[in-house]
C-alpha cells in the first residue's frame, strides 16, 4: 500500500509539473524559476555545476544540449540536491 501511494504521489507531481513547466521548460523563464544567464564564471568543475549567487532562479539552461541544471547558490537548489542524495543514500544506510 505504501509503495502504491508513493507511486501515485510521484505520478501526480510529474503531471502537475509538466503542466506548469511546459514541454521543454518554456514557461519556467517567464515565472522566474529558470534563467539562461550562463557565463563561464558561474560554472564550476568543468561546467558540471552551476553556482551563481546573483541569479535567484533555481534552474538554468544547460550550456550544451537540451535541458536544465540546478543553481546550487540558491537555498532551493541546495535542498533539491540534498533530497536527491538522501534518496540515493538512505537505502544504503538502512542496510547497515
């Protein structure tokens, strides 16, 4: 029952985000969620990490290819990365 409920919550969240964000994120920049300010000074570790304190947007356009990346200078960006790390590491911790 718990796994079914979690799956249902994830599907509903994905549908909601798809509706608000749009197919390729075209609605994100208008809402101030995403930015395309991607100067070289804001990219760390060879372009793998985006860190820009002056940019309040949580997501930024990737420099090469399609998609977005998380701005780790924002509190929301740090929370997203922390949640993803916990999601990955929690099963490993529980095995110990």
